[in-house]
């Protein structure tokens, strides 16, 4: 890995003082940020370094996506109708597709998700827990050059894809984590589906396993009112109270969603140091009631460890963390309460605060000497950036993710001039069309279209005839 100088950009460091260093150069050595200073001095210090011109650019820390599905949904993007309930979506679409996917499909879907994430300035992805072939998914993510945490799909319910008895589920989780390298950008986590789709033994066993292997744990909980109620019907307690008693809550745990929390549950999550990954685009698209019930603004204000996520390609749809930051801030601000989230705070959730929430704050989330070189260069010369206002406002409310030009992960330039340097995107495109169609046919899924597509031959008319 050669050294790299990223020259003369305005650097949004997200360090403790939240400094923006103007017209500055970043020296990347190996996988690490080695220096931040004047271009001339760093050129002298790193005479063999390659250079990236960042004049008229804003350089930001690579963003953190704490809840992203990388399999199945990427192969049926924008296909699950937006007027069906979650049961129909899961049992009519998601599970039948998962049941027919092989390792090649999973690797392809993960590659797409990673390349697309990088193009939005997202450099770290926490997989949300529906991976049948973890080593293949890890291979796809690694090939694209993104940083990620991946686990094997685990649940101990009957008759569903990748379901198994409790002990076997835990053994499969451990095996996947052990098989993935424990260093490097892509490593293993424990990922349960969560909801009411796990026994008490599986929840408790997963928390113990996470502690023993010294990794994180993620699971879905309480995105909707119905989810919380069905859990309570099984356990006799509200979900987070039940998980507290099982000893599952704690700093290793990242809860996907936790939208519907009562006062006691919110206290339990805060007191235990449990993190939440908030996916506002999914709540809005699926009608899960965030505007009525969501408390992530209050959770953040009270010191909760909050991160952002983009969920799946049919719930959130685009793996765009800046969009999630925009939506969550907008939802909380619309209430006009003390829990409002300002633009600078929202950008914190996308970067350093999100990194801290998922236990990676010492490694990524800010541009500081000694940290991993994970960053994005935004072209800030388009009219959308004129005149330059307050950078925090412009990044969040100005929807800046479309400005991402170059991305560095772990010291490697993985996106340059908006093109992936790691993946042949043309080949990826044709493979996606082919594999998506084949998988949908194997699963017996028919994709409807709201508007009729008609061949031009039957449509052509000359004006007036
Ligand atoms: Zn999810």
C-alpha cells in the first residue's frame, strides 16, 4: 500500500472540538491517517506518496451504517409493494427468496450493497443479521473494499430458511466468527434476527457468546407496535424489559430499531449502555409509526448510544446514511421539543457518535491522526454548494451524499472520480440482472408493476390519426 496525500481540502474532522481545518492536506500512510497539515510540508515528508487533489472539496469521515441487510433484498430492490403488511412482505417475499439463494447470489448482493454504500460516502457497514453464507458475503464486502461486521443468520424457530435448534444456531454463529479473520476491515459479529423469533436460551446464549468471543451482537427489536405486542404475548413482558432480565442488554448490543419503547424500556436501554441503530427511512416507508412513538431524539439527548442505519433495499431502499440523518433530524425537529436534533448533531450520528455506538469509535468515525484512514471527498463546487454556508447545515439539509467523488477505506482509494476502483461495475450490472431474474423464478415470485409496460409496436400512433 503506497502513501497518499489528499491535498488542500476543507476537512470536517469530527474530533472532540469539532474543528474544520481549511485548505489542509491529509497524509495517509498504510491504513492510517499519519498527519494533517500543509501540502508543501507533507510532500516533503512523504516524497513517494500519490496525490489526490481536494481543492474545492469538503473531506468528511467515512460514515457508519449500523443496520444494513446485504443479501436477498439487493436482488429484489423496489419489488416488494409498499401497500402490504410486514407478514406478507416477510413470508411472501423475503423468506422465499432467501430460501433459494446460493453463495454466489449472496456474494453478488453484498458486493452491490458495498459499492453502492461507498458511492454514498459510507465506509463501515454493520450487517443486520440475514446472511446465509457469511464467508461469501464477507468476500463480496472485502472485494468492494468496505469495512464491515458480518454474522451468520440465526434463529431457532421451526421450518424457515436457516433456522436450527438453539445450540446449533449458536454453534453456527461461533463457527462463522472464527472462520472470518479477526483483523482486517471485515470481521465477525453475532447477528440474530431478533423480534419474537428466538427462544430465551438463544437470546441469553448469544449475549454470553458475544462476551466470550469479545465481539458485538445485533438483533431486531420493536420497529412496530405489533412487534412489541407479539413479543409480550410470548414472554409476558415488554421486549426490552424481558431482555434486561435475561441479561442480554449491555454495551455489546446494537438494537436494530427499538422504536416502540415505554418509559421503563427506554430507561433499561439507557442504563445498560445498549446502542440503538435508527433507520428512519424504513419506518416511514413501512408506516411503522415513528412520528407517533419514536424516542430516538430523547434517547440521544439523555446520553444514549445512537447510530443510524438504512435497513434493506425495500425498507430504506438506498444505503444512504446522510439521508437517514436528514430524516431522523427532520422527524425530531418537527415535534418542536427539547429532543430536536440539529444538523451538527445529526452529522455526529452519521460519523463519530455512530462509530462509538457500535464500539468502533477508537478506530473510525473522525479524521484524526492515528485513526484508520476511512474518509470521503465531496466535490463542493456545484451550484448546490453555492454560496458556501454553515458546513453542518449544508451536509445534512443540503443532501450532500450526491457529491461524493472519492472514498478511502483503510488507506485504500476504493472510489475515484465516482468510479469504483475495486469492482467492474458493468459486469456487476449484468450479473445482477441475470441472477436476480433467475432467483425470483426459482422462488416462484412474480413481480407486479403499477404501470403497464407496453411494446412500442402496438403503441405507435401518428398525431391526429
Ligand atoms: Zn433489518
